[in-house]
C-alpha cells in the first residue's frame, strides 16, 4: 500500500520539517520516499508516494493536510457557483504536473527492472473532500448534493475525474508501469447510488489512460468498505480489483465471476499480532487469492504508522517463499 513508508524511521527522518503536500511535490524527496520500502522490504513493485488531494493542490485548490486531521479545504464546494469557480481553474497543464512527472522519472530510473505503480484518488473521494470541506465520517453533505442537485454533482465529479485522470496519465507517461485509482470513501454508498452517481466519473478518470493499455499499462481500482460494489468498480474500466480486509478473496473472486485479477487483502490489524497468527493469516490470504486468475498480494488497507518494519519485511519474505 502507498503508506508503506509511514512505519519506517528513514521516512520520518526524510519528512522531518516538511509538510505532507510539500513532500509530495518535491521530486527528489517523493522519489526517495517511494524507494525506501522497496529497499527495506524487497517487495516486487513500488507505488509512487503521493496523496489523494495532490491533484487538487496542483489545480489551485486551497487545501492543506493537517496532522492528525487529514485534508482540509480553505472553503467547502457546495453550490453551482462554487463548482463553476473550480471549473474555471481548467485542466491540469504539463507545467503544473511537472513536479510529479519528474518525481516519477527519477524513481523509475532508480528502480531499474522493478515496476512503479502510479497512484491517484478517485473522483468520488475527491468530490467528498471538496463538498465536506475535510474528512467526514458519513460524507452526508456529498451524498446529499448528488441527489439534491444532480447537475452540480455531475459537473463537480467530471471536473474531479479530469483532474485525477490527467494526474494518472502524467505518471504513466513519465514511466509508471500501472496505475491505481483509490476510492477511500466509496464504501459510504449503496450500489444504486454508486452506479448512477459515481461510476460514470470513475470511468471518465480511467479513460485518461485507456489508450495506454496496448502498452501493458493495467488499471487497478481499490476502495475501502466496497465489498458490495466490486463488480461495478470493475466495470468502470479496471483490469484489477483491490479488495479490502473485510471480504475473503475467494468470495470476492466468486462475486467477480472468476475472471478478474485481485489485489489484497492482508488485514493491517494483524501486523501487530503474534507471528504465528499473522503467518497463518497471510497463508490463508494467499490460498484464497490463488482461486482468482491472478493475485497481487498486498494489504487490505494502509500500513499503520506503529507497525514494526521488520514484520513487513518478514511478510514479504514469507509470500516469496510461498
């Protein structure tokens, strides 16, 4: 998962005195942080160090990440006029995307034959942050807007899709081998709302890299709490579906008709359990994942900052041995 570095002392040393978004947009620092877990854990791929709201920052949105809180907007976006002002910011330009492209290019050069996965937040999650003005437990304002003013909602999510789609595309053009669209808050939605009000924007975001599929660039789609949405998330144009820790992979495979590669889904809570408990869990995840056409072994959500890095190294070694 993209937060793998958070548990590393070398990550904390590199980030000391540097705000999160500042670190994401410093090409040398973002590259170094991306490489740290690969060096430490001998994993098979890197995922670019970034944050869901980085594309918003690049577009000119007033956003900061407050420690212990999360992304906070200068003002919430809740009316047609608010969305019109956003859309006036226009699409992301090559100049705006340059720090990201440089960071990816640096990382790819350092990785050699190890592939890099690009990363971006999905339109619904971006829109939810914008409408709520910051983190939310239930995303009530965003869910209200999609029904109360569907035209404004569509305008907002289409803008978010184009911003995050351009962000993904820039990473691939700079050398990333795959992309991951990360929908942190889609689990707050029922299936009908997701299909009607979210799926079109997610499809639009992924369409920005659709033409690169011929070059082998695969699209991973991941959400938390999205066990009931997996088929719909696949059908927006994903090649691989990430599954969080809530649903066993054999059941996810069954729901997806046995034809979709899976990513996941070791429970992050077990990283601090006794090793025999964690080892049994990892073996079970791998066995269930083997029923899918293919399986990218990963966590089912982010790495807790308190995780012992040696445990992650041991998990990676165990999976390689299996």
